[in-house]
C-alpha cells in the first residue's frame, strides 16, 4: 500500500499542488512539468478510461514521446543503440511533434502521420499521450484540434499511469522521420 501511494504521488504530484491553468498557446519550455487538468476541445481521460478506449479498437493511440538524438560527438565507430520505447500496444509513435514550435517539415510529417493513422478521417477518435507531467502530449493534442480533428482524447498520465494500472506495454518503433 505504501509503495502504491508513493507511486501515485510521483505520478500525480502532491495533493496540495496549485492547479495549472490551461495556456492559450503551446507550451514552449519546461516540457516535464505539471500539466493542466483540461485541454479545450479535447476529452481528458485517465488510464482506466484510456484502457477502455484501447480495448474498443476504434481509437488511434499516438505516442509523442520525444526521440533522443544521436550524440554528435560520439567517437567514430561507436555503436549507437536507442533506448527501447515501451508503450501502449498498437500505438503509433510520432516523436518530436509535441514541442511548442516545430519546423514546417515536422508539422507536415505530423499531419501526414495522423492522416495515415486515421484513414484520412478527421472525425476518427485519436488519443495522445507521452509520460506523466509531459507537455508534449498536451501540445500535440492541441495541434491535432487545430488541424481539424474533432474527437481528440488526451491522457495526461501517459504510459506512467498506464503501467501503474498494470496494463500491457509493448516495444514500439518510431515512425520514420523526414
């Protein structure tokens, strides 16, 4: 019980924390910080609700965890192995689309990724996630709303709360970037 309470505190933050107001624009710094309880135009879900949506098979799950770049100063011949991403099974991984400002090529890549994942149906339900207290998923969901997606879900606890509920995880591979 004590471990469960500690894990919940680490994921959600202290119970006395001030609510985070929803900004009018994208978050552009401190992406790993407490997030708002809301996202205008989207439905906010917890891990149990997300699991129900996942089991329905009708919702596209989009992981937006950033992908760490290969360090530029590695000695020649060094083998670079990316850290595996354990995520919600069946999710697509579109890394780096949750920054506050993204390049035009990244913006188009994100649009194309969503178009492919939803079969060009902007009314198809789409759920965005990352980790707990990660603004990347908030920004990505907000961006999808601006692209015209009408049934957007946001899982602010990300894979941290999903794993806490002991729901399955699977290694996923990032979609090829432009």
